[in-house]
């Protein structure tokens, strides 16, 4: 069904493109939000990506690869937003509190906040492969195709991103390391 819509949209059918855009909008926005971490920038990047998809759709040689191709344009739009926006900074926060008042009651919230902080501290390249692979469930070859990079580069970025996340989480919460209580150094 999607391939049929792509072919019709390639021929200039605006209704077919509207259906494609409507079906893809939430996914595109989720990818942009995951990469950028800022709702306004994600909305701008998604809008720019949709415009780029419409303009470049006639050049898509394999309509069945619309998904991977369109994600590449979303990622490119995210990178463009970062380059052109003064509002975005690595590690940017929207509304974070320092620490929950009662760590016992709100431990899960604290853990989620630490994970979000660690994620925002990753480079844009690392966040991009994590979002595409782990959040969207794309395979490594699909991520490589979407980003137009070698599979080895995707594997490397995933490895280093996960290593940085683990290290950041260990620093933030020493109990998360899995080290038995007796082996930890106590102050």
C-alpha cells in the first residue's frame, strides 16, 4: 500500500503524498524529537523533512525503500536544524529537576532523568543511530542505508554510544554498576 502511494505521489498526486505524510508524521516527529531533544526544533525539522521529501520524491528510484530514504531526510533536517539554530546546545534540557525529593519513592523518575541526561550528552551522530536502531527498531543495514554510511560505522557508533551511556549511568548511580555491596568503597 505504501509503495503504491509513493508511486502516485512521485507522479504528482498531492492526495497520495498527504496520505503518506499523515501516516509517517508521528514516526518522523518521534525520530526528530529523539535526536534533537527539543519539541520546537523537532517540529521544525519534521516540517523541513516533509518539504524535502515532497521535492525529492520524484528522484527516489526504489519506491519500496521509501521508509529508509525518508528517515535519511528527517535526520538531515535534524542536522540542519542544529547547524542553524542558536537555541540548541548539546545536553540541552527542557524541564529537569535536580533530584527527586524522596529518592526511595521516586527512584524510577530519578533513573529516567539520569538516562535522559546521559542521552542528551551524546553526540548527534550517536543519538541518531540509537534512535533509529533502538527506538524505531531498524536493523543495522537499514540504519546504514538511512544514514548513507557503512554498516561498520553504525556498529561503531552504537558501541560507543552505549559505552558512554553506561559510563554516565555508573557515575550518576554507583549502585547501578552491578558491583556487590562488599566490593564497593565506602566513604
